């Protein structure tokens, strides 16, 4: 697992190459609330992550009850 990959480093290999084997990289994107976080995250993924194999979105338990 590659932890704490900067979301501002758009040239990081984790964002620019599609892995065809097991690989996990973690980055953190903030937001004031769940709708803002989701909007920012979807835009960031579409703009900066290459490939179509997978991405996982994690929201805290506190955010699960927030209607989107």
C-alpha cells in the first residue's frame, strides 16, 4: 500500500499508470460536507486519475447519514 499520495502531485505514477496487478494507493481529498466532498472527488478523479479499472471512495460514518 502506498500511503499519503499527494492529490496535488498529478504526475505521480499512482495517478498516471493503470496497474494490472494488486496495488493500493491512498490519497485524501477534503470537503466541508458530503455533497461538496463527492462533487470535488468525482471531478478530481475524472481530471487526474488515468484508467478505468477501479477507484474506491470512502466516506466516514458521520457522513453516511448526510443526504446527497
